[in-house]
C-alpha cells in the first residue's frame, strides 16, 4: 500500500513538472497558432498588465524606415490643422489632393447583413470601371486583385469571395499563383509542388531591386526549375481551368514547357529580353506543370483562369504593412498590365502597423497614401477599395477584449480612402464592431491569436464583403 501511494505521488509530481515546463513553451509561435499558449496557474495568478498578448505580428520594418525617411513631412502633417492639410506631398514628389465630396462616415452602420461601402471618389456612380467590365464579361475576363498580409494568406477570405463572384458572374480557376509556396498544403483551392525557385519579396529585396510589382514578390529559377499546380475539389470552379498563362523576364534564350493534365507538352521558345514576356495556352486542364531550362528565369506570376467571367487574384505578403507598394515599378507594372490588367484592386493591410500603444496612425496614413497613389499610376483603369482592419483581441488580465487602438487605425484608413479618392469598407464594423473578435472566436471563426481568420471565418467574412459589394454594384 505504501509503495502504491509513493508511486501516485511520483506520478503527480512528475505531471506537474511536465505541465510547468510545457506552459513556458511559446506554442502559438512555433505552431503558427494551431496550438494556443497556456499557463497552468494563469487563472489563479492573473497578470495585471494592461496589455498582455503574445502574437506573431511584428511591425513592418518598411513602415519604420518610411517614417524615419519622411519624418519632417510627417511632423508637418501632424501639426497641421484639418483646413491646411488637405494637400499632401509624399516622397518622390507624388502629390495627393483630397477630393472629399462626401464627409467621412465616422461610425459605419453595424449590421451583420450589410455594411455600406463608402465612396470617396469624385464619381457618384459606384465602381464604374468594374461595372463596365462586368457588362463585358461574356467576351472577356474581369480581373480583381486582393493584395494584403497574412490575414488572407492561404487564399483565406479570397477563396470564398472568388467562388461567390464566379457563381454570380461566371469564371473558373484561381488566378494568380506564385512559383513557390512555403506552406502549399495550407491552401485548399489548389495543390502546388515546386523545385528550383528562390522567392524575393519586399522584406528581402535590395534597395536597388527594380522588380517591384503588385504581388510584392517574384521568383528566380535555376535551370530545370519547375512548378506543378493541380485543381482541387474545393468547388466545381477550382477543379479545372481554361487558360494557363505565365509572365516572366528571361535574360537568356531557352524553352519553357507547359504540361497539361492529358500529358501533352506545349513548348515555347524564348528569346532573351529585359522586358516582361507573356505566354498562354487556351486549353481546359485539371493540372499544369511549368518547367524551364533557362538559367535565372524571373517569374512574375502564373495565372490559372477561365476565358471569361470573373477572376480574383490573391496576393498575400506575410508581415507586410502595404507601404512597400509606394515603391512599385510603374513602368514594369504598366507593361504587365498589357497582359494582365485589373478592373478592381482590393487593398487589405494594416494589421502589421497596429500596436497596443499607438493612438494616432497619421504617419501610416501618410505612407499608405503614397502606396495607393502608386497603385493608381500602375493600374489607372482599376477601381480601388480599401478594407479596414478587422477587430483584434488583446488580453486584459485573464479577459480577452478588443484592442482599443483598433478605432484609431480604422479612422486613419478611412481618412486614407478619403484623401486618396477611393472606396472604403469597414471590416471591423461588418464583424460587429468593438467586441466582435470575442464572438468570432467563440464561433470558431478566428485562430487562437485573436487576429487571423481560419477557413471557416474566411467563408463568413466573404459573405459579408460580397453582400456589400453586390449592393454597391446594384445601385
């Protein structure tokens, strides 16, 4: 009996020690929030600090650099009154004049069925470029881009939004694809495998790197590099596509091969050029292998599309704040637009500029005005829609609440839209406003970091966004 009791004590003591050790492991960071951080005594001894949330969100260093380089102009803006600050001059001489035909809607209507898209353009008609394109959708492909951060990584939000658009307007395929993915299994709408490619994005590009395009990245391939895309069963519109295309820069002669699902190899002879080149194949397929014998081939993107209807390109950059789009190579983007142009560009950024302490995001607004201005230069025929940040949680003692500085960021993003003369959708209001993050987590729509959507949450957010967009288009 004594021996048995001794064993029980040993087991209990060992268990406590193991739990103590495990509670100090940063599970959310090393598992990308698939496992939540925990502490076995956290409920007994809650921390009293006002802000106490661990997350994998870090402030974009590009934003910090921009603010440092433009501090004088930002100080002027911060000190200016509303009446004297309607005109801003950003870096590189970009001039942005606000055209506030509508006063900002400070408190958007909080309605889970519809939050109105706010119009800060000089046109009373909502989305004129997109409407015109949709009227021609039987004879052309209407293309939309959503550029953003890890909030849309893995096609989350985009996959369901795209599917809703294609159900209503026609189309198939998933559109833009990079040549390499660090987490190919995370995406449900396409299966990808690759070898021989090195990715370059705004985080690791050299300052003199001029290959700065809308996606924010590019891939460089070695001889023999290849990528395979396979359709998925996510929906009937992702199982196959009708047109495969590829935009690239080749500094050497060689051959690029497209191999489709029936095993047919389509070879394209390439002549070296410093200009972007485009190849396409109009043939229905459920898979595509792109391979090349060209050394240092630069890929600007592959596209898996229908021949008409609507396409939505998902372009996510983990850790980005969006300010790097103020350095887009306008000439290169305009050349790419000869092959792949956009009718609507949706800009989803902000979470990587949000902190628990900062209550004035005017510097970020200033930086993003330059970015939006550059996007307009690159794609002058596209309508532009800014998505405000979603609600974000923080830990107050043992209680999860909405981060109070979210209001300041949304205010800055709305003012960004007003000054840039584009559209704005209040994502946070659509979720339900302050406190919505707690409800969405309870409904298992958010990850344990109280920041990122999961696939189920992306589906819910896509319904809200598509409802608002359809209402605007039907006006």
